[in-house]
């Protein structure tokens, strides 16, 4: 998933995937099945989650760390 037009290149972006709505989006550290934090480059960021079964419903959440 690509995130565009980020205000600045400082800090990073946290991306989280959920299997259910429980805990989304406020309790993501406890409820997410996958979490990654990536650097912002050129006011863009990209989260690449691999090995996610296509039949599993997942909801992306993007939290800007400003």
C-alpha cells in the first residue's frame, strides 16, 4: 500500500493489518495481526505486507507519527 502527499520526511509511518474490527484503529498494538513502521522518503511511504492469504479480510490502518 502506497501513502502519498505526506507533509514532511521526518519520523515514520506505522501500518497495521487487522483480521476483525475489534481494536481497530485505537488498539492496534494489541489487536493488529501485522505491524510495520517505515521511513518516509520524498513525502511518500509504502507498506508491503507479504504472505497474506487472499481470502483473509484485513483492514489497513495508517498512523502518522508527527
